[in-house]
């Protein structure tokens, strides 16, 4: 599917400045933004997901942001349906469309033809029982042995998604990522993907500062408020990095300083998975995240013009 209105994807690891670039690009092009962060879809998960506050969005409409309550689970299949409908609507209206986020599978679900097998309640229950028996990390290790690519995309804390991946493997007899695209299976062949990259040491320092800032902004209070709104009633939102650590703190598993430091550690691990995931996609044009936003904007516009 193509259109004269551009479809631009801004991707890359956490804390590389994707949101700032997306807003600057939308302002320059008169475009709108579609969120592709799997945790920013949830209402009230603001501080811990580094969601851009409303007054800092430059007047740019943001879609698929704050659309799900924390006591419900968003699925990749549902996200794909919503995101593609919004992409098609914006482009039909002639609006430049900018997808921004660090959830590789969400971005891939928009761009590429992924098939999502039906669920089997018996198989799912069996794997759920296994998860309770052996623990999250052991279950994730099983997934890594069966489908290393899926294990890169899914953190062990997100037990629901690990269970779903193992369920699909058992139903189909194939790796979960078998349905990821082969060449020629792109829905939007004219999409322009721009990635932001930063060296690991600088990114680690930025992550540490970001997490400390989250605590200063009242991250613990945010999680307490979300627990009152049903955060513990569903699986996905409570497994988010930082939220899971503060919940563990509330349950007496770790103290607050341990929760903060474990959030930094888990974020660094997640960044490594993001980098590995995005590095597999040769369609991405990489820009330096070290440059200022105006310089990145100029480079992004040059990339778009060349395409």
C-alpha cells in the first residue's frame, strides 16, 4: 500500500531522543504521530515510560497513546489493527504520518505481514502452569532455546508474552518468529525508517540519569496510584520495566534503592535487546543520537528527500 503522503518511522533504543525528533519532524512536515511504544498505550503510565507530557508535544496530535486502562492487556494483533487503520486514515487525508517508538515488534506489525494464530486454551493453561512451577526466567530460557529471535524481543518479565510465544510454537510446530516477514511482504513499501543510535557507554549514562529523574518526578507515587486503578489485575502493564521493580518493592522483595538500581539494570538489558532487534532490519537508515535535535532533523529531512 502506498501513498503520496509519507510514512516515516523513528525507531531505536530507549533514551536516544526519538520523541524529540518525531515532534520536530511533525512540526516541519505538518504531520501527526503514532505511538509504537508498547507501554505508552496504557493510561497513567507516564513517568515510568517517559511519555512526553501534553504541553511538550508542540501541538502535534499523538495517536495510540493512553488508549488502554492498565487492568487490560494490549496484544500485538490488536495494536496492528488499530495502528494500520490510523496510518491508512492519516495518509488518505494527505497527512504525513510519523510512527515513533522502541517496540520493534509493534513497528514490524505495522509495516510487515505478520500472522497471529488463534489461541488454544488448553495449551495456554499448560504453559501457564509450567510458568508457575519453574519461574519466569526458566520459562524465558526455554523460549530462547526454541526461538532466540523471539526471546530477544520479549523480556522475561513479560510472562504473558513469553507464554503466548510458546503457545504459538506448540500450536504451529514452528518458531514464533516464523511469521515475521520475508522479502516482499511489506505492507507499506514506501515507508522510510530512521533509527537513532548512540554508543553504549553514553547511553548507559543517559539511562541512569533518566531513571533517577523518574524517581524525582514521583515514579513510586505513580505506581501506587496505578495499583489503585487495577495495575495488578492484568499481566502486561505490571511487567513494564520500573513498574515491576516498584511492585516488588511494595511486596517487600527489595528495598527502594535496590528497585531503582534494578530498573537501571533492566533498562540496559532491554536496550541491548532493542539494538539487536533493529540491527536485523536493513531498511533502517541510522543517524547519530549524539547530534542536537536540529542537526538530527536536518539529517532526517535529507533522508526523506533522498527517498
